[in-house]
C-alpha cells in the first residue's frame, strides 16, 4: 500500500473508531441502561471496536468527497454501515454458519460471550444502525434514501440472500456464474452500499454519480472477494487474523477452485481495471486517485 493511501485510510479509520466508541458509550450511559444489559453491550463493543481497515466507511467518505459533500455526514453513514458489517461478521462466525473461532486476531464473539449473546449483539447492531441514520443531521430525504439503500443491500435479496446461497452450496459443485451471484450479494452488496451511501451523504442528485458508484462497487467487490479466496490459500493465520484453509476444509467452491490460482489472479486484475475505468470515466482528482490506489492495493494485499 502506498504511503498516501495508507495515511488516508489510517486517519479515516481513527475517526471511525472514535465515532464507534462514542456510540457504544452512549448505550451504557443511557438512563434506561441496566447492569443486566451489560453483557450484550460489551459484546457489541468487543466486535465493533476490534479494529480493521474500515474500508466500507472509507468508501462512503471517498464517494461523498467526490460529490463535494460534508464528510461529517459521511462519517455517520459510514458508522451505520460498519455496524451492519460487524453484525454480519458476528453471525457469520457462529457454529450454525461458518463456525470460526478467530476474527481479526481475536477469539470470535461467540467464543467470548456465548452464542446467545453473540446473536443478540448482532441483532442489536443491525437495528441500531438505522437509529444512527435517523438520528443524524442529514436531510429527511437523505435519511430515507440511506435507510432504503442499507436495508436493501443488507436484506433478503442482498447480503442475506448471498449468505443463503452460500449455505445451500456447501459441499456442492456450483457453477462460476452461481459463484459470481453469491459473492456479488454476500460480499459485494455492502461494498455497493458504501459507495451509494457516500453519494447520498453528499445529497447529490447527479444520476451519473450513483451509476458510477454501483459500477465501481460491482467490480471492486468481486476483486475483493477473489483476492480473499486467494489469501485463504496463500496467506497465513498471523497475516489474516483468522483461520486459513477453511474453504478447502469445507469443500467450498471458490474462484481459486474454479479458475486456479493464476486464473483467479488474472480475474482479480481484470476486475480492478474495470473498477478503475468506471471511477476515472466520471470523476477526477485526489479522491479518484485514492480509489484507484485502493483498487491496485487489492492485488497486493496480505490481509
């Protein structure tokens, strides 16, 4: 990762981390909070503040700035998105799903707090994300648009639908087309939500901006997932902060099993170029360069 991109991501991640910590503090300082609730609020804080590069909020910020928007409004929507993303990780790690015991170098939520509290923490993060949006300083229209986008992309025909395809495909040989649909929904939808939420935060009415956000997100999300599949084969647990080789153990079809390692790398490069062309055809300047650098980083990332 080049120095300019690393600095931008790191600085914005600090802002997101502070804002998310403040959100957690508000729950426990509420006059209606009781000590019996502490396990679930601690469970929420454990996963929400576990770190990570905060790529999805970073996408919200970049697209908001591309459209000349207020970055404070982008931060609110980025936090809401990260809450939904974190909920999905907590539930994805559960024994009834992927049954993972490591996430970001730490024991998964259910290993620390138990399955029942982990489920409640995920449920809480999902619902509270919409409270964060509706309690923001965005215009009423922007709030409605943001709620709609986030609900749709995380919902039954979005991320949840992708998760169900994933579950129903375990141990089966699925086509490359089905795999693309699966990952576009399971991984790509929240990435698309981030890009679209950035446009919404800016309150732009330019249809070209929204179309560009979706086109960029589709290619970027696919490249992100392909490199994730590659890292499950080539990475280490220390680098990734989670178990590796799980796809092979669970007999999952991935882009590596379909295309081979070299073929998967070529497909990732193809999608990165599509994403860069999409953003460069509509926007220019500092934030376009950051997004193009982020695309290039996908091809070299180790975590």
